[in-house]
C-alpha cells in the first residue's frame, strides 16, 4: 500500500509540473482539512465513543474539470493517535457553467486498521451531485454508493441520498478577500447504510459525537466482541431498507484571498426519529493554489 501511495504522490507531482507548462486551465492545490471523527475505547463489554480532531493534509491536481487527489487522515485522540486511513479520489466537477453544478467522483479508502476507529467494510465510494443555478431557491440532489467486502469475504454496500434547496450569496473585491461565497441550504437525508462509514453523505452517522446513539437506535456500525481490546469485532446485521433519517441545515462558505482558499462547512441534523438527539458536524479546509 505504501508503494501505491508514493506512486500516486509522484504521479500527481509530475502531472502538476506538466500541466503548468502546458495549460492555464490546470493547477495543483495543496492544503489541509480539519474536522472531527469518533474514536472508540472498549472496556469489558462496553464500547465508549468520544470525538477527536481529525486532520487530513492533501494534494490535488486539476485539469479542465478532472481531478486526482490524495490525502492521509490522522486522528489526534483514541487508543492509537496517528494515521487511520489514506484516500485516493478521481473525479470531475463543473461549477463554472450557467445552468448546472456537477460533481462526480470515485474514492478508494485504504484503512490502516487503527484500533481507535470503528470498523467499516465499505472501502469504495461513488459520489454524485447535481445542483441548479440562477434560481433564488436552487434544487440540489446528491447520492453516493459505498461498497466493499467484510472480513468473511461477503459483499457489503450502503447507499445514501440527499435532496433539498440552497441559496448562494457572493461578493468580490471586499477587503482582505478577493471573493466571498456563502451557501445556506436545507436538505433531507436518507440512507440504507447499515455500517459506520466515511461516505460523503453520511456524516450525520459517523462524524459526530452522537454516533453511539445512531448505532444503538438503528443497528448501524460495528460492535465489539466479548470484551476484547485487541480490535477483534463482529459485524452487525445490515439493514438494507432505505429510510429518511433527518433534516439538515447546512452552511457552506468559501473565502478566496488570491491563491489562498478557506472553506468552512457546518451542519445541524434534526432526526426524524424522536429517540435520536440533534447533532452537528463541522469541517474547515485550508488550500493553496499553485
């Protein structure tokens, strides 16, 4: 796996140098993404979850809408602070057209078997987003499919979808920033995902401190076996029925200062199931365009 990751990094670097020499439509971007993710500790038969800071430095190459990205993810807490996964993402995005925003991608997750992180068999993801533009309330729809094999070799999958509306506020040439964009939105999230995962549309399940409440209520995730602390675990039975999970209030922001980009994102999730608590998610991405 290390050889593959190094190969991807060198390939990104080579493509970036070649693109800078050949096309003004190509660029390389590097930065870091900060968020939180649950970590677990097993005591006898009890599993306790708490939130820890997650850091993901990344390098990303763009060429006429197509992109290739590599990122290692590190957790600051838990029983084993350090790298818990690597990701490689290939995609296509279109945000500069008059009618539609489009974002399509495939991601492979390389897990390091870090015992601080709940297990997931879903190590592949297809993601798609379509959003309309030039409307005061613009419809947006996204979906993703996660899939992989569990430890017994059985195929597992999870599907998530979201639909709603957003409104974009933007300005240019104001003070420190060359451009500012703020996009509040309201979405309905649904899922047939029976596992803890790092899928794009399931942050309300696996990226907030109330993760334990979600898996207790919905049977999601992975439970510890027999009080061990070695990371030996047993898969819960998948629930494949698609259900609506929550209403999401989301704010996406983008602040540009020449080559520097700051992207804060925050969400509040209001569960449709009364036994679940209101939860939140945030992330901040810092990026520099070369």
